[in-house]
C-alpha cells in the first residue's frame, strides 16, 4: 500500500482536464447567480449530481452558460488551478475549454480572461497552464472549421492545440478531417476524445485520418489488438482518467473488478498512459485519488506510480527544457 503522503507530495502534470468540468461548485453557483442561470439545485453538495453521461453533458452546458465574460473565465481557470494545486500538487496542466459552447462571448475575450487567470495562478501558486480549444462533435464540421480558423487568426502562447469532445456517437472523427488538417497546417497540436465509449475504429481514425498527436481516453482500443498495436508502435500518448473509465465500465453500479477495466489493461500493456481528472469537480475526483485508486487496484509500487507521473511529462506539449525541469522535480520528490 502506497501512503497518501507520498502520492500527495508527487509533483504532477495533467493533460486531460476540462475547464468547464473543473469549476468548483461555489464558483459555479456564484457565476450562475450572477447571470441568472437556473439550476436544478443551489446546494453546493448536489449541484453537480448526474445519473448518466448525457445528463452529465446537460449539466456541463449549464456551466458553459454561466461563464460569459472575461472576468468569468479568469475566475473559473484560476479557481480550477488553485483546486488542482491544493488537492493534488499540480505543477502543470493542459486544459481543454469549449469556445463554441459559450455563446455569450467572443473567442478573443475568452482567451484574454483565461490568460489573466492563468498568469495569476502561476504568480500565486507556481502552477503553469496551457489551453486546448475543444471542438464539440455534436456541432457541425463547418463550426469546427470556423473554430480552428478563429484560433489561428488570434494566436496566443497559451493556446497550444485543439481537441474534440462531447458524445462520440454523434460525431465520428472523420467528419472533422478538414478542421484537423487546417490545425496541422497552422502548427497546432492535435488530440481527440476517441474510444471513450465508442468503437475502437475511432482511435484508429483519429490517428490515421486526423493525425492526432495524442488520444484522450481510448479505452475501446482494448477490444481490437490491432489498434492496441497501432498505439503502441506509434508511441502516441493516451490520457486516461480512472474514475471516468470505471464509470463507463459500470464498476460503481455493476460490481465489475476495477483491475479488469480497459484503462487497467492499457497500463499493464505498457502503453504511454497518464492519469488525469477529466472533470474533477463534476465527477468528483482529484489527482491523489486517481493515482491512489490505480495503485491500489493494480498493486503498483512506488516506481510504477512515479512512471505514470513521468508518462504525463513525456506526453506534455512542452519543449525539452521545460520537461527536463519537471522530471528533475519529480525525481527529487520520488526519493524524499
């Protein structure tokens, strides 16, 4: 058993966390009240309750509706990063945000607010953050293409790439090939939620058609050995989330052994997988819980846990110097 103090002390990099899914409940309540957004409840202990994935998405859109101006984006990202530092010793995060879900504000205003919040969090806590603009696959390929055009027209050192999320069945990756091709030509990094609940073919398509540098979730790949081999041979990083993987697998409702779930199989297979919170205030979880639950379920020792933390550094969209600094910090904490 790995003690919590060791897990808590590890400096952590996170590559899969959504701004809108990581806003603390009190912040969400304040912002929704400010803009007159009606919620099912204003109880902070239950405001993020949901019973299905589509119900989760409905709640997610309420958060989007409540974050409307630069000040809102500044507070949302600052409070999210502060929670990550407090609960999991977060040192660096690449955070998704969903521009086309925020219909009350233009893209440059969003980025201005995010930039202010990120810089304030770095000044106050030493945590760094970069942003990934997410395509909503329930919206049209034309909307996705326009989003990429907008990102490229308003370059920011804080916006490093694009991603794609929402209901996988509603938008298979091949529909968005044009948007991803434009992002590649514009020098943006590329990732996509693929195989979260859908077919393993979505993982293959995201790599071979979209040219993704990373895969988010990817759990369905375990159903197809050829896709597992493709991911292994490509060396493409996969961002996993233990709680989300288990939620989709029915672990918490059907009594499935957590050690038999897809993410567990991916880790055992030695794929370049990192652990992430995804939507930590809505789920809820934190990085200490993610690492601790994986270590417990798979019987990992300290070295294996440290390797998972190192995987996240390896998969980050950072230059070699920044990665080296993070590895040095991780190595020091690993022997403490």
